[in-house]
């Protein structure tokens, strides 16, 4: 009996040690076409790739804070009460662009309307290259193809996600390498880009009047005023710009503060000094679009800067690095500036 108890104790200790060493756990469910991410057993996010009949690109969805609250919008996949139902292509956290060799990757969705003329590009998941759970960080590397209107590969993408979590923080580092396949790829100066999130209703900025937003093709989208009860978001940039004024400005990072589910949060998207176009322009809107666009210099500056029209030569690669930090509570600018130096 004593020997049995010793074996059971050793076995339990080993199991506990393994669990401790893999606090941040990745689980691949091929049937559901997703890799879920948990921190200490609590849901954090998932890399989902349901395919172009559902989504026109893979995304991280949903994303939660350390307190377990959703920071991303639920609609159109999992609608929640009082959410906006505009821009069906805004899902979770994604990476694409509005004009790649003339193809619109940004606006493409299963609900795309006739106002968007295309041609459209689609990003298709091609594989989970590697995944590793861990105590302090979990790493997921995936591949995808950027397809033109004829389903021909324009760009091969390799993306590594690094997931971290503490009692107060959730962090996602996204390192994306794009390789032009057999011909040059032109990212024409365009408003619609590049790394983005669509925020939960509570993290929008309170709206005081209806708005009409027009894209690069002149397509207008009406965004009405909704009930502002519980809507608490506020943008603040590394340059001290706040509110709606952040749109079209350049900054090393952008912070969105607010309260969701009774939890005060600071959500920060950070550019990286090695990125093309650093410091990036911000395509951040009060209705919940939170995006960094390094390639749309002219349109984002209302013509004050020359068009970038970034060209990726055939066979060559470019890498973009971004960090998303979700802090439960306040995150002072001084602390953020230290983080960006790391």
C-alpha cells in the first residue's frame, strides 16, 4: 500500500509539474479548424481558419482579457446584445491590406455587397507549421497563401504568434513574413490596412452623432449613433493625441482604455522599429476599428506625405512585427515607453 501511495504521489507531482511548465497551453482541433490558447486553464484566444466559405482570412478570435472579458466584437460569428452590425469583414484580430496588385483583401467577406467592386483577394490557411506550449510563452507558427481572384498564389505568408499571460496581462506578439511568389507585388497606397482588431461595444468611444466613412474606392458606410450606456473607450497615442483625432496620425503605439464587464483595461497595439513605414499611421475609429497601417502614407495623411506604393520584388520577403498588450488596470505612458524599448 505504501509503495502504491508513493507511486501515486510521484505521478501526481509529475502531472502538476508538467501543468506548471505548460501554463500557456495550445490545443489544435483540426475538426473545428482552430488552435485554442489558454492561460492557467482560462480561455485567452484562438487561431481560427474556417475557410473562405465562412471567413476570407484566418483570424485570432475571440480575444479575452486576464479577467476573462471579451475585448473583441462578437458579430458576425457570435452576436452579442447592443453590438454594431457594420463591416462584416471586421472579425477578431487580422492582418491584410486593401490593394495588393489591385486586389482588395480588406473588404472581402461572405456578405460583401455590390458597392464593393473588387477584384477580391482571399487568404487561405495552409498549415500549422509548429506549436509549443510553455510556462512563460507559447509559440504557434502557421502558413497561409494570399490568393488572387483566380485563386493563384500571390504571396506566401508565414506567421509566428507568441502568447504570454500573467495575473494582469495578456500579450500577443505577431511576426508575419510575406514572400512574393513569382512576380512583384505592389501594396498600393490605401486606407484599408493592415493589422487590425474590431473591439467590443463597451470599448468603442461614445458616439455623439452619426458618421459616414468612405473607403479608398469612394464606398460610403453609415455608422449610426447608438445607446452609449456602458461605452467607455478612449484612444491615446504615444504622441499624446487622443480620441477621434488619432486617425491618420503617426505613433509608436496606440492605447485604448475602457471598462468591459466591470474590468478596467488598457489595450495597446505597438509598432516595431524594424517595420516598413515606422512609426505607423493609425486607422483607428471610435466605432471600434483599431488598426495600424504602415503602407498608406498619402491617403492616411490626407495627401501631406507622398504615396509609399510599397513593392515587394518577386522571390523576396518582408517581415512585420507587432505586439498587442492587454492590461487589467491602468498602464501609464512611461511604462509603455519602457516596454517598447525591450
